[in-house]
């Protein structure tokens, strides 16, 4: 029986795409909540923007996605392979 291991690093082109996509999403989620407060610090006379719990959560989530994007990308790629092999077995 041919089984797909979820954490196996396959070093394929599809896996590189998954890692890039996860890291890009993580970077965007990390940077977007910081744009408005940073802009408020730079502009004189602009009211200071409060850093809420939601912004803090998004910054932490973005940092985790960006820093562990390789592991998450590997898991996403292997889950796709698992689903693909399961559909092949189901159809045939």
C-alpha cells in the first residue's frame, strides 16, 4: 500500500509554491495591522492609533505563519497528495 507521509519534505516545485504562498500570506497578515499605527507615528498632528487585541492577534498570527511557513507549506502539499491518492483509490 502506498501511503503519503504528512511531514515528509519532498522538495518538489509544488511544495515550494505552497511554502511561498503560506509565507506571503503570513507576511501580509503581519504587516497590514502595523501600517496604520506606523503611519500615525510618522505624521505630525495625526491622532495616535490604539493597538487593539485584534491587531495584536493578527501580528502574532502573521509572524507565526511567516516564520513557520516551510513546515505549514510541507504539510499543505502532503495533504494535497493524500487527498489526490484517496480520490484515485475511490474512483478506481
